[in-house]
C-alpha cells in the first residue's frame, strides 16, 4: 500500500489542481453566486435543475472550501493511479447523480445544501474499491473499515465533532453517504468492464 502513495507524478497534479482552482474561483464569486448555484429543493422543483449539480461546487465560507480542497488533494495523493482521468470523471458524475437522487427522494426536509464533500466521499469509496480489488493488506482493510465507520458514525451521531465545530453551516452527512454509494457503484461498473475487456483478449 505504501508504494501507491508515491505514484502521482508532477504532471498528474494538473487535473486536481485545476479542480481546486475552479472551486476557489466559484467561492471568489461571492455570496450572490453561491446563492444562485446552491442546491435548493424548492428551486429545483420549480425547474432550476442545474442546482442539483452546481450545489456541489460552491461553499459557504473559506474554511468550508479549505476542508474540501484538502480533501481533493488527499484523495488524489492516495488514489490517483486507481483510474484514468475519464474514469475519475465518471466517478464524480455518478456521485453527483446519487446525491441528487438521494436528496430529492429521501431528504424532502432538506431545504438547501452546498459543498463538494459528498462527491469527495464518492471518490474515496471508488479509490478504496480499487485498492481492495488489488490488495488484501491489513492497512488497506483498516482504511476501508475506518471509512465505513465514519459513515456509520454520522448516521447515528451526526457529523464528526472536529468538522462540524469548524464550519459556519451544518454538515449534511447524508450527502456523504449518497456520494459514497454513487462512487462505489461506478467503481464496480468500471471493474466489471475491465474484467470483460480482459476476458475478451
């Protein structure tokens, strides 16, 4: 597992740094831009469907943005080699779709939401899925168990204290679960496609 941490080359960091720059630019657009892009259930039901996507890309404050930027860089450092760039894009799309469906169908009381953390949990789930397919070492299993335990804790007790205490907005932990489910489903589909391609050779 430790060997995987050294794999990303300098050129591999272009995509995640561009993603972080986009998140920062959207935040720099100010509160009015955030207001117009955040997920709002009433607005979505009124036809502003883009909020299902854009709500994941805007943040409530600089600290909120900072947590998610750190998350992007950490996930990339750990899992960059697990998938090709277009596959990572599919993981993020799948996570976004899962969050949107989860909010609309299962969270009718959720009025609004901002933040990239749900999609981040999707990328984390996909990365761990790739690791578990190729390795059964104890450290990989431990990280996977800790990730699952975090999601379980959030459902029972709410957001982790050290995250919720530092943010000016409530942590919508349901986004983490839906995002993780979406990322995991895409990872499983990608694994199946790779197996099919390998079998046809």
